[in-house]
């Protein structure tokens, strides 16, 4: 977006055929917001911990994310880009093409695999 904000869209790749997909899945109840850095994500974690709200902090290598549920069951995620480690960059570069091919293959064939078709 022009002002630097980010809106993430998630692709549904469950083991269910699309005709069985319903609006009640967690896929439709997930909102991810980018915040101003690692320190901000950790500050939100401290506040959630102090309030007794269950949450999960994950370091994905290139970004840090904090997930939790709001009182209505909406999955909220605060995320911040972080400088990737040299090890993350090395392994990412080494496996980028094979990771992409595996992802594309799964994305194109997941429903066949779920139905026991090859």
C-alpha cells in the first residue's frame, strides 16, 4: 500500500475439497497486522501474558509473529519483519527453488491427495 501498511491474504489449503469449505473455518477469521518492529511485537506479548491471554510467539526467520484469539474467536496476528540471520539466508537460498516447486505441486494437487487420488 502507498502508505507502507501491509494487508496479508491467506490461501486456504486444507485437506478438504473446496466444495466442503465453509465461512466458519479459521481461514476466514484470521487478521494479520504488521507492527513497528520486534520490540513492538514483544511488548504486545508482555501485555497479553500479563492479561492472561493465551498467545504464540513464533520466529519465522524473516519475520516475528504473535498470534492470539480475541474474545469472539477471531485469530489476530501481530507481525514484524526482522533482519534474517546469515544461516536463514544461506538455507533459504539453497532450498528456494525446491521449496517453491513443492509448494506449487501441493497447491495444485492437495485435493487429489486428500481424496486418495494420484
